[in-house]
C-alpha cells in the first residue's frame, strides 16, 4: 500500500533550503480526505448516569496518510425543545479514544484508507451556562415499576425512580485532523434521550433498558 508522507501529501519542505518536491495529486480535494460521524449513548449504572458522545473521523482517501496531527475541534449539543440550552466540548488529543497508529510523543498520525480515529466525551447534563437539566429542565414522572412503596428496602420513602420525558438532542461536531486539511464536520444529528433520575439495582426494580426511550 502506498504511503503519502507529510512532505508529499502536505507539500512540507524537510528543511529550510529544500523546496517541496511533491505536489498534491490532481484527484485530491482536501475537503474529501475525511468524513465525520457523531453518535451518542446513554450510560446508566451504579457508576454512571451520563451521555457518552463519540465523534468518528474516517479516511476516504485511497492511500495511507501520515503527518503530524493537528487535533482541534468542538462537539456541540443543543436541546431541541429549547435551543438556548447548549453544551460545547473542545476536542484535542486529550479526547482521543482510538487511533490505530498515533505516536503521542511525536504526534504523528498514520491512517490507512477506510481507517478511523475516534474522539469521546461524557456529558453530565449541565449546560454551558451552568444549568443542571436534571433539576431545571427534564420533566419527570414516577416509574410505576419502581416505586418506593413497593421496594422499601431499596428506595427510601419519597425517592421513587423517575423517568424523564423524551428529549431530542442535536449533535454537531467539527475537527481538524491535519494542518493542511479542511475541518471535518458531522451532523446535525439527533439523539432521543429518556433520562432516568437514578440507578436502582436490578434485584430491586426491573432495569431500564437502553432502548426504552420511544
């Protein structure tokens, strides 16, 4: 498999006196080197109650690319019911969760055709403005399958498990992977969330399944 190095692909001279010998291939449009996709997953366990968001950047170029990475970008979450409520995450190498070949010391990324790099963040439902959606936005109703009166050993009085009404979250992302490549964008995509106010062990109440939101 051919490899396009930092010098050949991005036309970077290897020294001050050396002119760039390679030209960008005529078939290459930098805006088409990568495509992006965002996904969200709701985590509910005894350790987590948050939203996991992944931003995947996949190479669409037909040869291997290699250069110093310039990871920088954002992920923005917007509540569809009230678009003034937002959460913005900055993306950098610190949020990188997968890359098949990335040297953290040199910051050189090698990416084959069809291969991906993945970034991830977790949202605790607090907005950029400091609004805790669990207290001031989500609309809860008691879960009839998990009431304190029916499970006194698991739930103290007045602490029924509550289910939030469905909420649509709009997810948009953008990421610069290499200095000479355009921003890779993803979205807007929609995620349907039915948040649960608390985790209750399955020996006490029926578990809330990931696909329970309808």
